[in-house]
C-alpha cells in the first residue's frame, strides 16, 4: 500500500503540473477562444488608429494654436506690417545713404556691408512671419478633427499605456501572444497525450488502493466493534464507508467517512452527526486502541469518558487508556475510580469564587492524596475500607 501511495503521489504531482501548464497555455478551448477574441480586438483597435510617434505632441501644439488663434493673428499681423512697411523700408533708405558715402573710407564700406546683411536677414524673417500668419488661420472643421483625434489617443492611452510609444509596444506584445495562441495547439496536444497516460496510471493505482482500503476497512471495523463491546456499547456497529469519486485527489479516488449505528434498528449515519459526547469518547478510544501502533498523534485528551457507563465498562476503559499511554500521552478527565487509579500522575481540579470572579485551581496529588481521592469518588466518604479498595485499584494498574 505504501509503495502504491508514493507512486500515486508522484503521478498526482505531475498531473497537477500538466493541468497548470495547459491552463497557462490556454488548454481550455473556451478560455483560449475568449482570450484570442480579446487580443484580436485590442490589436485591431490600435492598428486602425494608425498612431505615429510624436503625433500627440504635434496635435496638442496645433490645438493650443487654435485656442489662441485670435491673439496670434493680431500679433502676427502687427509684426508683418511693422517689418514690411517700416523696418525694411527704413533699412533700405539707410543702405542708399551709405552707398553715397562708401567711397569716403573703409569704415563706411564695412557698415554698408553689415547693414545689407541685416537687411537680407530681416527680409527672410518677414517671409517667415507671412507664412506664420497663414498658419494661424484655422477653420472649425480642422479644430474638430484635431480634438476628435486627441480624444481617440486619450481613449487608447487609458486602455493600453501612458503614451503612444507605450500603446505601440503593447500592440507588439499582443501580436506575440496571438501568434503563441495560434501555434500552441501542437504543444498542448503533446501535454494532453501525456496527461491521458498519467490519468490511466493513476486510475489503475487508485483502484488498487481502493481495493486494499476496502479490505483493511473490514478488518479495522471488526476490531473496533470488538473494542466497543468491551466499552459498554455492545449494540454499536462501526463501519468505514468508502465512496469512490470521479475526480482525482491527493489520496486517490476515495472519499472515506466513519459511520456508526449506536442502537439496534437505527440507520448507520456519519459518526460526527449522531454520537453523544460520552459515546464519541468511547468510540475514539476504541479507534485509538486499534490504531495505537500506527497513529502519529502524540497527545490524546478524553473528557469524562466514563459518562453513562457501568463499573465493569469503566474498568475496561481504564485498561485501554493505560495500554494507549504506552505509546502516546493521554490526558483524561474522569469521575471514575477505576479509570483514575490507572493514571501515572493525578491532578485535582477545583473551582472557587473570589469576589465577582470564579477561579480554577489545579493541584498535583501525592500518592496518599491519590488514594484519598479514589476512595472519595468510589464511595462518597474517605473510609478505611474505601481507602483499602483504592489501594487495591492502584496495585492493579
């Protein structure tokens, strides 16, 4: 069984890895189709926009010009008039006067040359200003086109990036993923073939484990039922219910649940739903007794396990607790003399009220105090005969 379980566990881990890889590789056809539709939509939306690097900045500049068109036109017109009617004419007159005296010496020739250079520069500037004047003339359609284009860019930025460059980079990423999805079928096909092989192996091993579990369940149920007879539950019938599932789990294909019928004529039901506190303690004691050699739980706690059982059953309970304590630590709260006498260490728990609060005291008992407490709970009074009986109970353990 252990070797089969280890083999199954290794296969199950590989099974989970392949399932995850298929999920990451859009192994689910619906998921893959949805993802591909989304990516194609995003790619086409960006593609149709025909974005260009630097386009947004250029449009923003044009928009700003439109918003300031009147102010720009007034200023450019004034500059154009001043340059063409006043500045160029004035410099031209100055040049003609310098030409009349250029033969009077080198300084006049030099200044004439400098002034002509300035004249040509200002002429070129005047032409540029004239062009700029034309550029400040915008119609309403141009303004609407610019604003519409900017709205489209802003919308794409909200979806795909903080800039046109980011949007174009995202489009490239989308294209790569589209190609991956469209060509992933071959990879997924191999993964699915491997998954089918592993599932066949897991199913075979899981069925073998199920068969062994059913065999062991009958043996364990029989042993537990024998223990329950000694624990004053002769009519109880314990069974291990193994329900085979269709989905693989870390432990195979089985859902295992403990069922119990505590009275003749009743239907067996899940242990956790029908057993009372005292019954649950005795059933757990029976289970722990049977599984003591393989149980990995280090500490067991039984609260008033003696509730509702006879003196004979109490003796049997005490003996089973003693047997279990050889391999595990057992803590037991009891009012039974037979059970208390089996303890290696005994503690007396009491409550007292001080002011408005209740306090709980725990005291470790000496051997003499143990004898007195066993005598008290067995007869009600600490008599000589009761103490002798208590000593006999202690010797019997």
